[in-house]
């Protein structure tokens, strides 16, 4: 019979073993053997070297990121306005188009207000001043183009015809040819009401123009520059502030204040609607056909706590199912006090760029890292050898003097952990870049705003191939120790008797 003290020790050790097994064993299910991936897009850098960004465009052929910017109040070294060209991989500023055609034809430093569309091969058309349209490429010191006379330009998109831009001026929809020293209206259409945001499919030769007064999206054919009768009725709600066309799926995305909507062109019906969190409005959306995702930037109203919390939101949606994929990230400080935020994404969705005029920054986000499947152990692999049996008593009534009662022959299970980077921390980039990690690899921080690296400790594996053997090894170790203790007590009791 066990003595009370020994019995109590056995009960305690048994409880410890059962607890270790219960809490150390994950639930069995799909993917339980795989380590988890990152929950959402991760901020990797914040650039403050491109002035106050007003619009973004990622060139579909050259892959360069164009940033239309205004100056930042209080800048000691002069105006920062113009158009910047950024390398998406390193976030280095490649060039700065500092001047553009002025209203008199002489070059002047003016904000790149809106990026209308890409030029063939590389470069962009962009708006300057109230009625100026210019063109520039990476490496240009100044843009080329000219100014229109009359009404202010409020909307602009690349035209279906090469070298042209479609603009809205009041009730006029115009096709403008941009030359080296001029901007010339080639065709004009008078709209039923003041025109709003545009969406242009250059390949199909279709233009969609918003009629906020009558709650419509109206289609215009670029061949004859006339309405073709196709209209989409908007539901009740705020005016449309932007349009983005997913040409591959035939869907128009429309920002309407606190609501982001998607309309199927074929049926003319809304297929999705997303509401802002309290205090936010939708500012822009970018559609990436390669990944099948739409990326939206929601910005706060900017007066916390009365009208929001001062934090915007990056959201990611599936363009086929129109589901929120839950891969977004918070955007602290992104509000609408000094203008609307804009967004751009690299093909495949590996990097997302969010421009915030409110804090004069361009924030870079990296795609979530997918989980890496754990290799299945082969039957010949023995992760945790079986425990050795308890040592038998020797004829003299003691244990084997050469045996350690707690030694079961089992080696400890090691869970590898990735340590921090060599310097143990991120580094601050020169040229006004807050480095939080490289976009897609390694490398030290250099001048001009390139990205550095940062260490991040994480468990290399949390699958059952680690936890179960660890729990089994712990149980075996404690069980063997228990047997040894009880054996010593039992033999000690015999000697006392």
C-alpha cells in the first residue's frame, strides 16, 4: 500500500502530466500541422520625402510609382510640389518633375493635382493648376503640355485615343490632345448635368461619367463620343466621389461618402456594398486583376472624438465573391482634413501604397506571408523515443547505483525560434523614411529612402509534430521519475520494518 505522502505525490504529478498534454496538444483539423501566416498587410515603410501626396498611379508597363504632390507648409528648403517617380521595390525616389507648364506657357513649380493616366511605355498625364494638362516621364526635369481656356477642369482620365485625355469641365465632356507646348480640345459632348468622376476602358473604347444630380452612371462611346443609351441608376446615398473600373469582370466601383459600392455593368445592378466604420469615409480604391482583389482606403473625418478616432483603414476585398478578406490594416493619422487619400497596388498585390495628404506621407504595406506547410514526418523518423522502463531493484534491495531515476533516455524537444536581425532593431532611413522592414527582402538602409530590415521573433513551427512529442516526452519523463520515487519509498519502508 502506498503511503499518503507518496499517493499525494502521484496524484500531483499525474495532474501535471494531464495538464501538459491537454494544453500542449492543438485541436486536430485542417491545417493544424501548419504554422499560421500573418493576419493582414503589414506596414513596412513611411516616406515623407514626396511632399504632400495628392494622387498615385502605378504605371502598368514600367512598374514605376508616380506621385502627384503639393508642397508642405513650413518646408524650409522651398516648395516640394510636382510629380515624383518612386521605385516600388526599394521606395527610393528616382526623380522629381519639379516644374510644369504655367498658365502663360512659362515653366512654373505647380502641384501635380491629379494623375490622369499612363503614357505608352512609361510616364503620366497629369493636371496642373486650374486648366493645365501636362505629360512627364521618369528623368524629366519639367513636364510638357499646355493650358485650356475657360472653365476649370474637375475630372480627368486617359482617353481611348493615344495621346489624349478625357476631362470634365462643368457640363462639358471633352477629349483633349496634349502636345509638347499645348493642350487642344478635339471633341466635346454637352452632358445633361454637371459631370462627375470618370472611368475609362481604353481597350473597349468606353467612358463612364457620373451624373450626381440625377443619380446615374452614363456610358459614352469613345468612337463617336456620344452616349450609347446605357445607364446605371444609383441608389439613394451620397454623391459619387470616385469611380474605378474592374474591366476584367465588368464591374464599376464607386465611392459614395461612407459607402463603397460595386455595380455590375451587364445587369446595371449593385452587387456589393461596404459601410464605413463610424467616423470614416471611403477615399479611393485600386483593383488588382492579377490577385483578384480590390484595395480600399478609408480615411477618418479628422476630428476625434466627436467625428471619429483619428485612424483610417486599409481594406481588402475579393473581386469575385465581394467578401472582405480580413487582410486590412489600420491607418493612424489618415484623415480628410487636408484632402483625399489615394491608393495604388503592385500587380499581384505584393505591395500597397497609401498616400495621405493630412500628414504628408506615403505609407508602404507588404502582403501577408502565407503559412509554410510543415513536412510530414516519415514512419522511420522517431521524434520522441519511447521512455526507458523503471530500473528494477538489485538483490540488495536498492536501485542500480549506476542508474539515474529521472533519466528516461529521452532527448529534449527543441522548438526553433527566429531571432531578431543582427542589429536587433530597425534602422531609420535617410531622407525622411521611417523604415519598418524591406518590401520583399533584405538590405541595409541607404540614403534616399530605401528600406531596411527589422527582426521579428516567431515560432518556426506550432504543428502537432512538435507539440505532441513534446507533451509525450514530458509525460514519460514525469512518469519515470514518479516510479523511481515510489520505488525508493517502498524499499525504504521494508528496511524500516
